[in-house]
């Protein structure tokens, strides 16, 4: 029950890859989206009409 378990390198890389993707989607992407949304709102508030000219 307490013996050594051999894990292939490709399986370890696959698990770490999924963990990195999960970390990015849950923690990094929302903050990046917030950063760019804030910049866009600031640019639009300085710019004027918001880009929908003639509609």
C-alpha cells in the first residue's frame, strides 16, 4: 500500500499542462480581461461617442 508508484514522464507532463491551463483560466484570464476592459472604458470616456457613429 505504501510502495513506490511509477508515473511515465508523458503523463506527468500532461497533468502539469492541464494544471497550468486550469490555473490560467481561473486566475489570470479574469484579471487580464478586467485590465483591458478598464483601459477600453477609459479610452471611450475620453474619446467621445464610443465608436458607433451613424447608427
